[in-house]
């Protein structure tokens, strides 16, 4: 999950790669909607790479079709307001502290990402890197993470970015 890279791209106002910018609005909405259960995504606002609204929703959820900062990274996600706050903070390195539970869906999986450092871009930097399949991400107040493993290969939920303000629980939803 290249959350930091994704949000930096949005914040900087970067546009999608040319091949993606030619993609139809309908295709983007369909891909974004695939990130979460249809009961949720059908009511969510769909936001494009450049921040423009592709479809106004009737709930507090936002879904994105994926941010192709890295060619081929088309992993959609749907976020509640807590996750949107986390992503905004991570984009600028600002402090973040969850005061309640936040949920993000990535039911189409994710790109390769460092399990310890949201700003890492080099998979050869010595960190443990993981490419998670379909999953849910849960941000909780930091004290609630005590005792949870940060091993992405433990066979169940784990903490990603444990020693950062952006720590969250990764919950795989299918067996690998």
C-alpha cells in the first residue's frame, strides 16, 4: 500500500499517467467501487486521481480507482473520514493520532510496500516488504495495538507501520 506516495501525488496535484487519463469515467468508477462491498461503495463518493469527484455519493465514504504513481499500480481503496485524515497527515509527515476507529477497504489487494516505513520507496532498503492481497485496514488509538504482531507473515492480522503515527492493523480477508 503506497499510501504516502498516493497521498503525496494527490496533494501535489499530480495527474495520472497518460494511459490512465484516457480511461473512461465509468471504468474508473467501476474499479473504485470494487475496493469495498457493494452496499458500501454504491453509496460512496468516487474521487479521481486529481481529486475531482467522478460520482457524488450519499455517505461519508470515499473510494478511489487507484493512483498510478508507479506504472501499473491500479489498486483501488475506499476510506472513511478517519482514514482520510490519516492519509492527509501521512502525505505531509504531519502528526496523526486516532481518537476513534477508522476503516479502509482494499478488496482488490495492494502494491508492494514497506511494513515499517510509509515513506520507503526502495524495496532493497532492508525493511520487510509485503504485497497484501484483499484486505481491510483498521486504524485505532495507538494503545489498542499493544500485543498485536507486526509480522505480515504470521497468518492473520498484523500491525503495519508500527513505530509511526500512521500505525494500523492489516486484516487479510482471504488466504494466500
